[in-house]
């Protein structure tokens, strides 16, 4: 025994035990694995969704009624079958058919035999094989029932016919029985309706209680562990986007999105009020559905939303919270259906989902050329803010490159000495521009620009303690820097002779003119700050906010009288381009008197000055310090000392000023002599949304938050996401040089008292230098949305807006419209008319409107507001538009707002013409106006028309007092309308032939409000339809039945041609 | 019978159902809920008729009058339109503020603003409300109609007019009405809006669309009466085109005739 033991170096029993235990463990883990897989969170979401859907379907139909009718159907069928025995009828038919077949067969066999005999007999007769006589005998003696048929009789046929009739009868009887059953089914369908039946059928698939026993069992079995690999009910659902490739580090794979595994109701309209993840997508017109421009099969979900499409759990899909509060809720499992699915961020996925509030960022990667993308209003606002704030002055952004080159975000400083004579004003302005104009877009470089504690620009000097000495040094430094920069720009400034004002202006008339001619499309005179003017993220509120930005396109003119001289203002408004060829300020063609009046008004706006800002004298010692900081890069200590000693203070000021301007990048927005070719100072933003979070310097900023129980918690860092970084940077651009503490609940600085620069080691030049724009929280959110959208196109080429001529000109046109602020005055693509509120105010001040209620004044506003350009592409001739954009002329007598003269390039004009044409339905495109061939007035030939005498008489009758009475409002050549007040008058017909497209005119004459809602021109023929396909069924209801046969198309055409012939 | 049970999908897990089916099988259930055989079941309707009292016998009446200095109003300038001018030989005063004796105000819409049963639905009157263009003015100057009630726009003049409604909640329109012509419109949303003739810019009118029948427009005597109100607490609103809106609250009981006067002034 012992030897045996020795021979085996193991003990079977022990081993068996170990084996038993491990296999049990293995089995256990296997079961655990299956169980775990079986219980994955998405399955639970699907189960909940099934219950929800079942309940919803149940509500869409009346199950009691359905069951009643179904039972009735069954009963009726049983009754019918009992009444007329279907089985018997079927038997009868079979019998008749059999009988017919039997006889028929018999006949066919007989005939075949007869034919054979005949053949053989004939053969024999012809001398072939066989004996003719014998065969004749055989033929004669051959009898069969059909024989008379060949010998003249038709009894066989009759007999067969009788049998056929019998079959028919039997068939009909059966058919009648079947029809009765069909009628029952029909009645069933009629009573319930298709939708009810479909709903009931769907319900039977969803609701176990309504399934047949067999289905009930199948329903259970198909989802059992292991068995569920064949055809389970609960399964991962996904779309594969073959032409979007994802880079999974060394492997390129097609995009796979499995979001619909949990978001099962996203394309079902009835789930719009359900909680996530079942909720319907908020915009099915634009997304998901096959009819929309972004069907889910082609775009998936993460193409827009980002995130990890392959993830099938809340965490692995890399959902991102919109606020810190939401993050806490998610983290503690308060996220709704499945509390176990606790959230944390998967840090290693480079493209986390956009938090819901930044979702529109996803639009930009494919619509990168857009300025105004329908449906992405927050993104549009962000882009508009970037444009208005001029971010691209310091940060290269590819989309804005052409605009950056113009350097006209702020006014040119080439001739600043002639504009602002008071250097002290300039110094104060640099120090604190918001002290002079609360809403200026000039950002704040020094100190606090606002009472909002979150807004601060950080300090220039390193100091840990806010003691008096440091504060004093700081003030000296600031004032000296300002002196140096001011000195530089004034010493380099050209002189511009602004001349004198030839006539005396009247302030009150000037104010009226200022309001009437359209200055307020781009300029405000707003002395007091307003509260956050973006009430919500609704498209209407965003549209209003964007109109506000349009009104702030040019500077708020408050206080202009204390900034510059009357002569300068006069010369500027008379001809801005003469001052600065790059300015966007157009020429309003003001007469000397008008310009003088406006000047008188603007000069009177001098009540506002700097209230707090004081700029002290500069400090020589500090100036030397500043200059030597810059010299340190190139010289050693002794050389610096020698240099500074050899310079007089003016030279030192110029040197330091130039370096400081270079440091702060002032030339990004202003034209400054000596900086014509300087490169922008900021980081490039073209693909800022793609930058890895770890490349952002979060500095030592801390954060704190309040939990559900009201306890404050401190974190020693900000949440590390790009949007948190952007948000804090925009709110407080120099925050990352500090150890400020951000309250995550309110997103404001938590304890301002403790904010101080803690980085003692950063030299002045290395410190953050971005100024503070004083953005509101909502503005920041919109800008961050845009910034997050600035991403490299991740192999999405096939999804980018196709580069068709239509899209290209559409986008280019939109960009010009934005650049020239056309929507400050016009309504284009349903956006704009920003000037409307100020025009209404102006109107109410006019003596003739004293008597009007605001409702009435609003109704009359249409007479004064620059036109709505809806349908412009269909309306005006391209040649005319070309001419008009070069040399505007008066069209509407009452509109005092003047279309200014822009110095458009020819390309810009043609792009605009194309843009308007492409806004119209397909097929309305213009040809590029041949600029070379274009000559002034070349298109002004009167329309070549021939009106017959009948037509002429008819036209005259139709436009007369007894007809449409056109002359009440319209100028007809020299004939003045009967309405003498300009606001009640309509355009002169003489203009029509040059300006308007005849096809459009006909539609306009017939039914103007249909083309332009709100127009004063009434509908005269509101059933007019020149494209009506069937002339016979065309109803033309014209009250002038006797004119031109009562045909409204003829009448409209006659009027149109008459208008065109007006001279 | 087997088939029958399959189709009605009985929930076997429900013991009550089991019991009911048992009764059905036995055929002895006197008032069993299963439908009668071979007779079509009545189509059950899911719509429940609201059985709440939406009208009553209470009424509110009163007078609207003007306080303050009566503003001077202009005479309407009808330009050179002879057809219009000759109908107003004595000139036509602006209708922006029409006052009666004792400065009572005409053309004020008085309506119940809130307090009615929230689910109450009122059928619109079948007779249309007429808005005539006669003498180149709109008659009446202020018209109140119920949601769904037909408004008949007429032109009794010998010249063409256009009716341009500036409604915002209801679809706006602008249509020429030839002499002797007329057209009908109905409105779905409660709203007070301005109506004008662009051809003759002095022609002005206001239409108040109200979602229930409890409204009234004052005449020269400034009096209004709202009848057939159910018992309740109401907010009553008066509206005038120039003097704006004002509300008062009042509680009425069964059969009561409550008095409620309003004063308006130029703000």
C-alpha cells in the first residue's frame, strides 16, 4: 500500500475533492456569468419599455370592444356554417367535379382510340401496312358514347355541358357561403377600423396576458439564458454606419451605434412625455426618421451627439451631465428607471457625449460653413457672439479668416489723434471701457469690469497678500502701461483733416433723422444697462437676443459727444469710407443739412462720462521696469541699463507701448500703425473642440459644491472637461493664474476675498492676457456650444453638406448678410428686422401718430420698416438688384430708413444675388450677372409688350375706381395717389418694368399676402392659380364677370402688362 | 367553444375572470357581462360627456365711464375720396374714444376673463356677427364674437375696401372686398386684434374673440350686462383700444344680479 502511495505522487481522493470543488466553482461562475449577462441593464430598460409600450397601445384601442366584435365574428361564422352547411357544399362541388371529370376523361380516351383507328385505316388505304377492309370493319364497329359528336350529333356536348353547369352551381353555392363569411370579416373591419385592429394585433405581441397559450410559452422560452441566442425578444439593437469610420487606435472600424437598445421610443411620437431613456427625440422632422435629412440608418446617434456608440450601459455610452447637480444625481443613482446604473465618467474615451445643453455643438462638424443653421439656434447665437466679440481677432479661426484680415472689429487707430483729441479719455477708456459704455464690446484688460464678482481680469503682479504697498505697485504698473500704449498710438497716428461743418445743425431734427434713416439698425443710444436679455433658450428668445446683437453691431453712441468733436462726427457720417476704407459703416448719402443735424444730436449725447476711472501719472521707475522686462529677452543687464539711460522718457514710452500692444494683441481688433502684419496673440480655435482635455491647464482652480443635504464640499480642482474649462475661461479669462474657488452650483466664484495670484513664479509675459468681455452665463453657454463644435472632421466626409453651388452660395450669402448686418434692417429668412422696436418708438413720437393706439401703430409700422426680403429671388430681376446694390434708389415712398451705399465687391453682389435666388424653390436660380457686360441702365428698356385694345380697355376698367382702385395708393407715373400721406402710398408703377419679374408680378397682383404675410397690398384674386393643371376644373371667382370673359388669369395678366407699360 | 375562448384571450391568472367564465360556461349567469350572442355589440364610446353646469342664472351688469380730462380728438381726414366724404357732410370724429353723457364709454369689451369651469365648452351662436363697411367706416367700430362664430364682413359702399386683420393667434388675412361683396371668417383662438383698411387708412376696427358667451360691448351709455352665468367667482375684464385693460373680481350666487362699475382713464 505504501509503495502504491509512493508510486502515485498524488492522492486521488484529495484531487477528486479539489476537482469537485473547482468544477462546482466553475459551474457556479458559469451560472453567475449567464445570470449576469441575463440581467444586463439594457434588458431591464427594454422590459420596462415593453410594459410602457403595451400600456400605450392598450390606450389607443378599446380592447373590450375589440374582443366583443371578435367573439361576434366567431359566433356569426359558426351560425352561418350551421345554416348553410359549407362542408356539404364543398362535397357537392367535389362530386360534381368528379362526375364531370369522369365523363370528360371517358370521352377523351374514346376520341383518342377513334383517331388512332382512323389513322391506321387511312394508312392502310394508302397502301401501307394493314388491311383496309378489316380496319374499316373495326372502325365501324367502334362505339363509344361520344361518337355522335363526330357524326353530326351533339348529345355528348350537351351532356358535358349539363355537368359543367352542375359544377358551376355547386361553385356558386360555396362562393355564396364564403361571401357571407367574408361579409362578417368586412363588418368586423368596418366597425373597428384598421387602426384599432392593428393596435390590437400589436398589443397581442406585447402583452403576455393577451397571447394564446402557445405564444405565452414561446415568449418565456425565447429569452431564457442560453436559449436566447437564437431569436430573443430582448436584444441589442444597433445601426452600422459603413461610411463613417472610427479610429480605435490602429484599427479603423465602421461606426456602430447601439443607443436604440435602451432609447427604444426615440422615433415613436407617442413617447414624447415619457422619461428618459424612452422619450421621443425632440425633433423628428430633422432627425432619425427616413423622411428627415438625418435618418438614423445613415447618421446613427453619436455622429451628432458624440459618446461611445458601442456602449450598452449608461456608463459605457459615456453620457455626460449638463450640470454639477445632475452629475451628483446620476452618481447617486437618481437617474430614473434603474438606480443601480450609477454614473461615473469613462475618462479614457476621448469623445464623451455632449452634455444635453451643448448638443447643438454636434451640428457644426458637418455644417462648418454655416452662419445660421435652422434648428440650431443656440449654436447660431454662439457663432454670432464669437463674431460680435471678434474672438477671431486674437484667435485664428479658419471660418473667419477673411474677416480677420480686415482688422475692423474695433475702430481703426490709424488716425486716432484726429478723432479723440483728449488723450486722457483714451487712457481711461483703456483702463475701464465699461465705465464709459456699459455694453461696449471692447473687453476689459485691467481690474474689475463689472460688479459681478465672477468677473475679474486677474492681477498683473505676483502677490500673495493684498497689502497696501502691493496694491499701490499694481496701480502704478497699470497706469504706466496705459500711458505707454497711449503714447505709442498717438505718436504714430496720422492726422486727418476733418474740416468744418458747412451748415448749422438742429439737435431735435437731428434726433428725428437719426431715428428715421436707420442708424438704429446698427447703433443704440442706450444709457442704462439692461438685465440679461435672453429669457430662455426658446427660438423666439434667441431670435430677439440676436436682434439685440444686430442693434449692437456698431457702438452704443451714448456719450459720444464727450469722446470726439462735432467736426469729426460730421465728417464721419458724411463719408465713413474716406476715414477708413475697411470700415463696415456704410454711406447713408446724408445731405449736408441732415449730417449737420445728426451731428448736433450726437454731440448732445455727452452726459455720460467716466464715473470711477482715474488714471494716475506714470511712474518712471515702473516704466523702466516694464521696458527692461521686454529688453531682458535680448540684452544683458548692463546693456539694458545703458539703453534705458540713453533713452528719453518719450522713447521709453514708445518702446514699452509698442511691446505692450504686442503683448496684449490690441492690433487683433484695431488697425494700429506698425502692426499691419502682426500675428494674432491667442491660441488657434479652429479645432479647439478636439483638443484633449489633459492639454488644458486647469491651474490651481478649486471648486466647491453643495450636496443634497446642504453640506458644502470642496474639491481641489475643477471638473476636468473641456466645457468646464471653456466656461470658466470665458467668465474669467485669467482664472487659471489664480487659486480661485468656483461654486459649481452657481458657476460663480465662491469666495472672492481669497482670490489672488498664487503663481509667484510666472513672469509677467507668461501670464494669461485674455481680457474680460463680461459675458453673461447664457452667452457663455452659447459660445461654449460653438467652441465644442469646432472639431476636426472625424472621417465624416460623406456626411458633410454637399458642396453644391446651391449650398456654397447659400452659405456665402448668409455670411455676407451677417457681415454687413443686413438683418439689422431687413427680414431675411425670417430673421432680423432688429430696427423695428426703435422705429415703433420713433413713430409714436411723431405728431401724426399721437392718436394711434400701440396696436394701430404696430399695424402701420409695415409702412416704415425696411422690406421683408422673403421671395426676393423670385421677385426682382438680377440686373436690377445688381444695380440697386451699387446705387440704391427710393422704392417705397414712406420708408425713411435708407438703403445705404455699401462698397460691395462685384463678387459680393453676385453672391448675394445667387443667395437670394437659391433661397427660392429649385429652378429659380439666376445666372451670374455678367459683370463685364453689365452697363449702367442696360436693362432699363421698357418691357416689350403688346396689349390689344380690348385688353387695354379691360386693364383700365380693372384699375379704375370701379375696379381695384389702384390709384388710391400707387403712384402711376406722374399721377399722385389719392392717399396723400406717404405712409399710405405704394411704389410707383414706373419702377416695375426694370425691377420686377413679370411672373412674380402676376402672383403679387392676384394674392400679395400669400407671398408676403403682413403686406398692405390686399388679395384681389385669392383663388388665382396660374399653374392649375386642369383648366376645366379651375374656378376663377372674379367679381368682374364681364371683363375678359371673367377669367381671372386674363384679368391679372392685363393689369400686369398695363403696369409694365406705365411710363 | 374552444376557439371562442382562445379569441377572447381570457387572463387565466385572474381568478375572478375564471369565475366569470365558469358562469358563462354554465350558461346560468343572469346578468353576466359577456355580450349577447349573434347580435352586434354596441360600439362603446370613450368620450364622456361633461356633466358640469356651464351656464346658470346669475348676471353681472354695470357701467364703464371715463375719468380725467377728456382728450381732444381729431376729425377723420378722408383725403380726396369723394364717395366717402359725401357720406359725412358734418365731418367724422375719430372713434378712438367715444363718450356718452356723463362720460360713459362706448366700444368697451367687457368679458369674463377667468373663473369659468375649466373644462366648459360653449357652442358658438349660429347667427353670424356682421361687420359692415359703410360710409367708409367699420360698423360696429368694436365687435366681439365667440370662438367659432361666423363673422360676416360686408361692403355696403360703392367703392372697394380691403379687410386687413392683424391677428396674431388666429391666421391673419388681407383681402379686397368689392362693392356689395361679403365674406365669412371664423376664429379659433381667444384674442383681441386690430382690423384696418389699407386702401382707406382711416378705417379702423377691433375684433374681440372670446372663448365663451359671457361678454358684452358697451354702447354710448357705457352699460354692459353678462347673463346666464353659473355660480362662481369671476375676474371681469374691460378692454378699450386706447385706455387699455382693467380687471375686477366678483362672486355671484344663484339668480343674483351683481352690479360692477368700471372707470378708465388715460394712463
